[in-house]
């Protein structure tokens, strides 16, 4: 059975209170350094995640898949907060585990993923950026693994290389990936993007380090729509060899491969206009092909539509 993943928030749903996570600005933190208030925000966000997971548990099994927000613990990676986090980590993980235990008792179908932000890079030319990324991956691992569900952590390669830098761009990633502890390498996936890293590059990296491949259909379409390539935004037909590599990459983690689905907000403008995600998954031809390849290969689909759960439910009714 393939699952349909919700990305972080519910969206606007009739008769359901507006759902959101608390935060604290860096400016406020630097003024107050109020650890008690910050910890209260962390605990509140964990409780909200419990509510969200229980809400999904009442849905059909296909909906038992969540991309948990990276902002669960605001400001956690600041140097002035990290040691405090380490002191509280065990308490936080116990709280999260109790949520996972309750949910596992309700459903054996749940899985989770976390997706660090765009600045969590393993191929920066700056050592401090790479070191901060490893701390950020550690935090994500601490949180997502504590639930007890099958899980993975997904990142991009990052800002693109120059024409003269492509090999060193790849080599830096591989070198830093190889320095990660095994438990991080085991659950880390890498995703193609719309500008630099297409599926073929993911496969080249996989051949070196056997990393999980998270394939994004929309990003591949955007990548090919660049005027320097085909110049047309359209679904990319993944060939059998590529499908084989994607599936093989996930075998060690024993969960379905993750794939991302979104539709271009607009296909009428310039190449960059394609990048934004639409509110709903409206592109029937594109969506049918994604569903077909996902059903045949047991790919779980993270639905990156801005309307969130209402978009997923509409998609579910149309294609399942």
C-alpha cells in the first residue's frame, strides 16, 4: 500500500481549529535568553504534533504519513541554545516516544519524514556551514527517530555549482556524507532540484555512496524545462533502470521509497514561473502518470500542494 504524505500543516479545514506551531524570533531570544519560555514552546509544539498525528490516524491508512515540521523546536541550532537542548533531549524524546507508542497501537501504517531547510548543506565550500548542517541533521534525527515509526530525513544538494565546479560540488557532498555517523547515513535521502541536480545526478551520487534517493517529479519537469535543455515542462518518464536504482536505494531501510508530487502554479510564464507549487493538484495528465508509477513500484507520495490536507483529500478521491 502506498501512502499520501502531508507536509507539516493541515491547511484550512471546515470546523477544525486553525493549526499552527509556536515560534520565537531570534531577536526576541537574544534580548531575553528565556530558556523556560523557549522550552515551553518546544513542549507545546510536541503536543500539537500529537494532535495532528491523531487527526491523521482517523483518516484512511493511505493518510498515515507525515512530514514533520523542522520548526518543532525553534532556535534549537543557535550556539546559545544547543547545550540547553542537549540537556533536555532525553526528556523531549521520552515525550515524543509516548506519542509514538499510542499511535503505533492505533495504526501500524504510520511513517514520518523530516526535511531540513535550504541552508542544511553537506557540500558548502565553508567548513562552518557543513559543521552546522551536521548538528541540524542530528536534531532532526533525534526528533523523528523518537516516535518509533519508520522514518527518513531528506535534504537537497544545495545551491548550484558553476560550470567549472560541478565535480568538486559532488565530491564535497560525498566527502562530508562519508564523515556522518552510520545512523545518519542510514536514514538520509537526497532529492533532485529544479536547477542543478536532476535524477541522473542523484544516481551518480548513489553509485558512490548508496544514499537513499527521494525523487521529485515536479522538480525534474522544471529541470528539463530550462531553455538550455528541452525547454518544455512535462512529466519525465522514468526508465526501468532509473526505477531500479531508486527502489534499490531504499531496500536497506525497509520502507517504501519516497517521491514528491506537486504541480506548477503556472506554466504560462518564464522558466522560473514553473517552480512554485500550486494550491491543489490540478494537472490530471501529470498526476495520473505519477500515481501509475507509484502504484506499480510502491512509492509513497509526499503531496506538496499549498492547500495541504484539502488538496490531498481531493487528490485521493480523484485517483484512488
